[in-house]
């Protein structure tokens, strides 16, 4: 009995030591991230910084100011913020709707070319977007020539940028949605089809409610991708009127003039605020991604 108690105590001490080491390694690994965020907060409210120390124009410690936030009074910042929001929400709606339809068809229907289509989506996702810039430019130019449509989805339009972003994210969205549909039980669907429900009604009323966590996860990822997109908006827009926040921040970092890094940090923090709010309300969905159905007929 004594030997068993001593062994249990030793195992308990060993487990506590392993937990302590894991927590220490975790704390050490996030120190650079915490330092970066600390500098971001300090820099946005100071004239300049030396390391993590705020300095005034005379070089003394202090110099807190709100001058770096004067950009919020410029109508342009709200214009580019609106453009970023349009691109992000366009991706959420476009990728979510198309991926859920395609994922359901690929998961539930056996049609000619199904495996080839799945393989091609993987191949398309493997191509980095930078290799497709020239071909995308010609496509947007062709769309611009169409009457009516070109003004919304053509070159140098927010709609055109959103359309390109949606097309580039569709392969990942389709595979993600197919995985969620694959884990849904067939029982309820078969019962509904036997009762005379159409495929569209089964998809909308029976299957879609069961994969809401998957839709939420896809919406979160696509929103963050669209909100922080830089390469596509910078390539296919001219000027700041149709640019988004990342492109606007790049304009602040001039190549021929001194860069006010404290102002850049303030605009960067301004861009992060919606993301932090978004994460606050959706973190539970991100941490509880699952799918499943209720077995048995209806």
C-alpha cells in the first residue's frame, strides 16, 4: 500500500513538472508577439518611440499624443474602410453560397467528371495567386468591356477585386464544405427525398442547418482573408478611391519621403479593431468546429 502511494505521488509530481515545462515554453514562445502588440499600442499614442519607450520631440520619455489618429477625420479612410468591408463581405457571401452548393453536389451526387473536378480544384488551389495576375488582368479587362457589368465587376472596381478574391478562395471552400457534408448522416435526407422533397429543399432545410458551424468557420476565414487582402487590390486598382485598408497603409510608407511609423501603427491598429471585435464574437465557433447529423428517419 505504501509503495502504491509513493508511486502515485511520484507520478503526480512528474505530471506537474511536465505541465510546468509546457506552460513555460508556451509563455516564452508568445513573448515576441506580446512585445509586438505592446509596441503597437505605445507607438500609436506617442510622437516617436525608442524600443518600447515613448519619446517627445525633445527626446524625453513621455510625449503621449493623439496626433497619430487625426486620419479618422479624413473621409478617405472611411472610403477605403468601406471598400475593405465590401470585399470581405462579398467573399463571405460568394464563397459560402457557391462552396455549399458545390460541396453538397460533390458529396451527395455521383456524376460524370466528379473525381476530375475534385482533382482540378486541388490543382487550382496549389497555384499561388501571383502566377495568375496576368491572366486575371485580361479577364477583368474583358469584363470591363461589357455594358453595365463592367462598371461593377471590371478592372479598377471594388466588385472586380471581390470577384477575383472569391474565385481564388473557392477551391478551399469547396473542399471544406464537402468534408462537412460527408459527415452528415444520409438517413434524414433519404427520408425527405422519399417524402417528395426536392434536392434544393433538402439542401436548404435539412442539410444546411446541420453544418452551421462549418459555414461559420468558412465565413470567418474568408472574412479575414478579404479584410487583410493586399496583392489583388494593389494589382487591380488604381488610386486610393477604390483601394482597401492594406493598400492605403502601403501608400503611407513612401519610398522618397520619411515614413511616420507611428501614424502607420495607428492605421494598422485601426484596421485590427474590426478583426478583434469579429474574433470576440466568433471565437467559440472557431474552437468548436464540428459537423454531424441525427441518425434515424424523420
